C-alpha cells in the first residue's frame, strides 16, 4: 500500500497535492532578504532539483516539490529556520517597507514586525492567527484583513482586530490608536491571552463576532 505522507511541522514542511513532495518557507526576519540569502536559495534549488520557487501572499519565499529525504540537508544548506508555520499558532508578521524608504511611510513597519515576531511568533492559539503591519493609512501590508492589523499614523499606531481575507472576508475593527511600539506589544499580549483563555476554537474575527466587539473591547482594554 502506498504511504500517505502528512505535514511535518518539526521540519517546517507541508505535504503537497501529490501527497509525495513537500514545501518549505524559510523565515526571513521582517520579510527582508539580501543577495547572500537569494544565492543560497538559488544554489539549494539547483542542488536538490526543487521544482518551483515562489513568493507568497505574505511576502515570503516558498520552495515546492521537495523530497522528504532531502529536507534535513536543505535546511542545513540554507542555514535558516522555518518560517512557514502551520496549525493553530501565530504566523510571522507581514509588513510593508514602512518609513525606511517609502515617502508615504509614517512608522517603521519592518522594525515593528520584528518586535512582534520576537515576542509572539509561533505562540499556540485557538486557531491560526495572522498579523500585518502597515506604515501608513495606505495599508500596503493589508492590515485591515488580518486577525490583528497595525496601521501607522503621525501619532503612533492604530490597532485593528478581527480582519480576515479567507472564506468569509472581514474588515478589522479599530480597537485602539496613537499607540507606541511598546504599547502595541503589550496590547497584542493582552489580546492573545484573552483569546486563549476563552477557549473558542475560531479565527479571531469569528470569535469576536460570537462574543460581541463591545464585550471584547471592555475585557481587553478594561
């Protein structure tokens, strides 16, 4: 009987449609890469005959068509850790380039995303949880359609909750504004703790819809 392969989160690998090969997504802090990283990806792709290399909707680089027996050697050659988290946990934060280069940028979205990842990436949650950071109201990081979204303003950060671009799209609701970087990290921690304590295995938006945004706001900010 043919072996049916499954995801291997311990190797950062997701089984693909053929049920034979895997995909991996290396972790790039802040979604940033340099020429050394790009050369490593190119060299590994050639060495292990990786069929497809594609940028993802979250600004990562995914490698598809990997044989199971090559996974350990690929990670060794890349010298990176997995960034394609699966299951019920907090994914690496997505961000635009922010005020590092963009003339519209009001806040440093890359730095903010790194702080979020350092504090919360990989934390177990009732359902998968995505965070996006945008340096200005143009919201190039698509912050309004993530479980937690940050949008930069001249006075700090606006924080939205409950957004989603999945099967049932939702626009996040404004929870707080004029937040400092430290305020953001603290408030995200409160949101995560409250979300986990309720034990409702739904995405953030569906969870808030179930209990009501007013109650959610009172409980988290109160």
